[in-house]
């Protein structure tokens, strides 16, 4: 999974149109208004769900970052760091919306439905790669997310994907994706591998020779020369050719990709890095079968891959927009700059605090949606 959003979409971004929230504003972005009530509603959706916070943590970990602390120093409060994090996302989201408006492009309900599928698959892949702090992964993680949070993440991703499509001049319509799929069947055909990790080269050769003589991988996996890290029964996963290259290296991938169903490769020495330095792991690999992934299953991954090719153009386009953006924040939420985004407000000096013993590392708290008392 290459892309995961840290942005969260605002329920209504408006510039004075009828039906918009005309209450106090948290920020204005090129004339678009982010209301305080909308920001509070967003914060409430996240602070009220540990699973939503888990999903955001996974997204941040996937991108190499760390989610700011959510809770403030008082009851029912939100930290200024997390409020700034969310508000920064809303500002980026509104800049994407403003950019699309300049191209006379709108996000449709179909775009949002597609983005919902993409978000789910991205989150599942990220959780599998980085781990999950809430011990939920796959469909269980996505299924436990609050509908309001998932709706907003889907809408946010829809704006990003639509802008990638526009500035990258990428056609990701169903017809275009189907044509790409049909022209790249090899890339969407998984290799279902049998795999045994041996303790050394000699053991790998002995195991290989037994299998070549008719012993099954399941039986050979019980050999004393088998490393305990081998998959159960010698049955490895079904993976795409690109994954074979990434995980086994080019040389082993070449040997494996040329195999037919039921065929066996010579023992492969795969260089790896361990705590004691570089070493070579010896594996015996065979192909159980080739599995053509159905178009419906591969569609989301293909769309994300094609959109990802326009990532550099999206970055360039947003960089240009950010440099010229007109952003104004309510000072209680901090300040904004093109280079650093939203910076939370500076903590007051201890002499001005009612309780100087309160930990200052997270700064003063923004009131949560269910409380009007100071934290």
C-alpha cells in the first residue's frame, strides 16, 4: 500500500452559500469556511471511538509519522496538538476541493463509493504491514469503524483521488481499468508458493532432492534440517510477481517465475540482514499453482497503482496551491504557514496558569464537544 491519507474531510465547506454553517469559524481557506462546530463534530467522532484512533495511528505509522496525543489535560478535552493535526487536514482537504473547483470538476457519489473501497483496502494493507495497536486487522478493523468516521475518510480520499486523476491526466474509469487489466494479466496472476526454509545449504539441497523424488512439501517440512520459521506444512502464500521480487530478490524471483504448476526451483540462497549482520538464508521453493486474480478483486489495487503514478504531479500541484493560499485561523487554534501547516497555540507561562502543576508537554487543551469547562 503506497498511499494512506492522514486527512479528514469537513462535513460542509462553504463560502456563504445557502444552507451552510454560518456559525463561528475555525479557519477560512481561499474563501472556503471551516466552522468551529464542524471541527468539533469531527473531533467528537474520533475521540469517541478508540477504533477510529487506532485507524489514524496505523495511517500515521504507515507514512512514517506518529499520531499526536488525542486527549487533553482535563476531562473531555482534546489536546491542542491533535486539534491542530485535524485542522491541518481540513485545510489541506479544502485546498484540494478548491483546486478541483478551478478545474470545474466535482466529486460524485460514485467517486466516494469507490474511495470507500480504496480506503478499506489501504487500511487493511497498512495494518498488516505495520501492525495494529488495537489488535484489529483486515475486515474486522474496517467493520469496527464508526460509520461517520468511515464516511468522512472515504470522502476525503475521494477528493485526493479525483485531484490525482485530474492533474495526473489518469483515466481510472471502469472501462480503462478493465482494459489495463486485460493487457497485464501476468501482473495480476499470483504465484501460490510452497516454501521451506532450511537451516543451511546442505539441508536445503537434501530437502530439495527428496521433494524432486516425490516427497510432498508437507512431509518434507518435518525434516530435521527445516528452520522453525518455515510456514506450516511448507505451504507459502499466494503473491503477485512484484511481491516475489521484493521479498525473495531478483535472482530467486527469476527462478520461481519461470516455473509451471507443481514444479520445483533449485535451492535458492537469499541474502538478508540480521542482528548479527548480513547472512544467507537457504530456501526450497515450488509453485503450487498460478492464480489469476478476478478483475473485481484487483480493481481497487489497479486504480491505486495508476493514481499513484501521478503522485509527483499531485504534490507539485498542491505545493503551488499552498504557496499562494489565503488561510486565516482563529488564534485559539494556533497559526498556519505554507511550510509547516497548523502550529498549535503556545502554552501560557506557568505564572498565568491556575494549576502550574499541570503537565505542559501537550499544551493547553481545546474543549471537547461535550464539555464547556476549562481543562
